[in-house]
C-alpha cells in the first residue's frame, strides 16, 4: 500500500447529521427546450401512453426514484399565466414565451403534469408567477389545485375532469427574482413584500402548504447575502425554506479545479444557513428556516449552441449539455455535499430531468438514454435514504487554481437502521492514482460488504450518446471488504464509489 495515498474514515451510529428528507433527491421540469415536448410528452411516439406521455421516459424517471419535481419553472414561470394551461387543450392559447424566446403551445399544463407526476410516483413542487403576476393569481392557483370543491376555481378544476384536489404540498414563491434577466425582476425589498403578501393569502386558502422564498440565483450575484437577509426579514414568519441555485462549468478545461467546485457549494450552503440563523436571532424567533437547493447541476457545454438559436420556435433543443465522466464525478461530490448538510438542506432539485441539462435524453420518435450524471444521482436516491452520518475523515489534499486543501477523498455515509444497511458514498478526485481507503466501522458489528459499485473511465471526457449509451456506466467489481471492523478498499483513480454494507 506504500505507493498509494491513503485516506481514513471513522463511522459511528451516534455521529449523526440528520434524518435525510427524501425530497433532497428531487428534480425539475421547466417549460424550456425539449423538457416537456419531446421529453416527457410526445403523443406520436411509439411508446406514448393514452395521454401522450413517453413510457420509456417514465421508466427511467422511476429508476431514479424522484420524490419531488419542481414545475413549471424556472425563468418560464415569471411570464406564465397558469390559466392558459388548463381546460380543453384545443382552446388553449399559443403564447410568445419571453424567458427562452420560444412559442409555448400550452398543450401540457398543471393537470396533465399532476397526472404525469403520479405516473412516476412523485410529488409536484409548484411555482407561482411573481414576475408579471402577483398575489391574486397565486391564491387562485392554490384554490384551483388544492381546494376540494364548491368555489369558483375549485369547481373549474372539477369541470376540467379533476374531481379530487391535487393537494400540492410545496410551493415556490416565484423564481430567481434577484436576476436582471428575470421577467418582473425586483429588488430584495420589493420581492420580500410581494412574497410575504402572496404567502399569507396562499396559506389562508390552504394552511397545510409549505413555501419556499427565492434566495439568490447563485452565490456570485452582487446582491448575494444582502438579498437573503432582506427577503427573510420580510418573509420569515410566512415561509419554511429559502432557495439556493448553483451551476458549475469547466470552460478552462481544468479538471482538478472543476471537481473541487463542490467546496464552493459547501461554502454557499454554510453562508445561507448563517444568514437564516442571523435573521432568526434578530427576530428572537423559535422557528428555523431550512434550505431548498432547488436548482443544481453542471451546465456549460450547450451555451455556445444556445446563443446561435433562432427565436420563436416550438420546443427547440435548448440547454442540451452532453455530460462527461468528469461531470458525473462533480455531481457525485455535490450530492455528498448536500447530504453532509441534510440537517438544513431538506429539498433539492437536480436541474433538470429530461433533455434540458438532464440525466435523461430522448430522441424524437426514438430512444431514451442515460447520461453520465444519471448514475451518481440514481445511486444516491436509491441508497441514500435514512440518517446521514457525520464521518471523521482524514484525507490527503491538493491545491487547485481556485481552491486550497481539496481532499482527494470526498465521502459521506448513510445509515438505514430499519433495513440494517450502511452505505458509503466516496469520490476519489485523484486523476492519476488509486486511493486506499480504510474506514472504521467497529460500531457496526456484523456488517459486511454487499456490493461495491464503481463509476470510472480512463477518459475524463468520455460521454454517452444515443449511439453509444454505455460508454460511461458503473460496474460492481469494486474490491471493498470488511476486515476486523474496518472497510478496506482501493478506490480507482477519478471514480465515484458506492460501498453498500448490511448486517
């Protein structure tokens, strides 16, 4: 072992971060590009169901076990009249969609999406328009979706064929309202006021709902921190969550620096948590505001192509990043980072789910296939249910362009007591060499390795395509084993690992 770097980890049942909220494995479908049309919905497709939804896509989403899907946006929602998307499809208007400069046909709207979410065993995280609309449209939408019957908007839903209310539990108060690109962009004070007033009436209609206030669009925004503090100053008593959004790219083609960016995500989460707790102290409140990381991913590959697209098309390909092995490694690190903060990050949405910066891609009339990032997301969702443990990690480190002391080992563990299962998620960031991992699990008496899944590839730029769908795919030939109360494993260079243990 002497010629390999070595990392150590200690796991104990009593070193807990938090019970993981399953909604941390949520995702996002926006009316953008081919996410809806040709993504989840393609009536002419050989595998379309009676409603026009692609059954192959439904199958892949179910494989990911996505508990929550944010809808309908995104920048789209800030110009969206929800009334356009309900009622007889033939009578729905076509609109200029200003956020992404396309034409929205409104064939799919709130009710259809609620049906689709049921098919994939998911809840809907509904967003209201606080850009061009306000508190009136917000309360009406809640009444339409969640009120049983006997009022104008609830009876309208019933007349549209939906007798039972949708009972959407989680609602976003607008989207990225701090961004100058946003339709109806507001200052923090302007947004704080309208979000508060919308929150009040939405909860008067349905007191059981939970609300997410808009945080910053990313941590580099010039208004960051001050935005959160001001918005929470207004909304604190009326919301349960504040949102975080963050995308990372590798335009400089510096892989070691790129896969360290989860350290930036970690700092972002810590900062927003601190701001929430500052306002809590300032207000002498007993209530704790939690975080909804409701947009996160790698996004940069498609930006050049998108800048050249002609406007006013229907569902053109937009934001269609084709992901590499190195992207999957960073996505794994980001998932680990959120699990480490699961005491405060209760909701997260991988943005997005199909075709648009997505783990799932489709061809019109053809196949659906898995991108590289599908795998770490699927593994975390499948095996990351239970209690997030707080591992004591000692790892060799490196420095990169933007980061110092980047650990080669990025890792966490999840304990599912009911199932007597312990899962270690581990990334080896080393581009050149394997990393020897020794993990003390003496507190977990009688546990053995059930499976050691590895995602590795000799080419950091390797990607999956419709024609070569398995270029980057996991295998379960990892060599982890338990000896004398220690998990011992050689983590291959630049790999994502899932070490599954059971009693």
